[in-house]
C-alpha cells in the first residue's frame, strides 16, 4: 500500500475527530500515522495493517480512559440531570404502593416516588433526588445531618 493512502486515512480520521470532538477516531488516526511511517521504510502491506490495528487498539485501550477522565472534567449537568443529588420537599405523601406522591424542587412540583417501595415519606419531609425515571423523581428520605436544611428549603419555596 502506498504511504499516501495511510496519510489520507490519517487526515480523514483527524478531520472527523476535529468535527465531532468525541474522542472516537483520534486513536485510529494514530494507528494510521504509525502505518504511514512504516510504509515509508518499505514494510509489506500486511505488516502495515497489523501495525495500524495494533497501535489503534493500544491507543484506544490505554489512553482513552485517561483522556476522558481529564478532558471532560468541566462538563456541567444540564436540565433534568442537574437535579440528581439535590434536595426536594415532599408536598404530597409519597406512597409507591398507592402510586401517589409529589415533591417540589427549585419551585417546580414533580411526581415523586420512593427509591424503596416499602418506605412511605410524609408531606413536609426533606428528600434527596436519587434519579429521574421519565417524569418522576425517585427519592430517598434525607439523612439527619441534611434535615437542618429542611427549614431553609421550605422558606425558599
């Protein structure tokens, strides 16, 4: 394979990475660059392909977790994801068995369900949002050390 093909593949993969910024094709661009370099010294096509695959996989497996951890640090949660971990005040008693309950967070009332079906949470209680399931908050009762914030939360609502 002529070196120009590896160079073209490198440029295309690098271009895709620049457009997407998804850390997906950069590893293969590194493999294409390695294959390009060994093709310059006249190695056979099968060796170029092996180097391309090996370098791409090594880069992907070794450096991707490290890069994702450090490059995506400043990503902020938006919309609904930003509610997870926040506190809410129960407006209507939460009882999963009767399929009822609501809680208010940031001035918005949501349907709420307890993380544990066996636990009922009374109105006025402070809860922590564990996850969002469709349009329902899945909550757990706040711990004792979080209860001191309950009065402040109620005043804000």
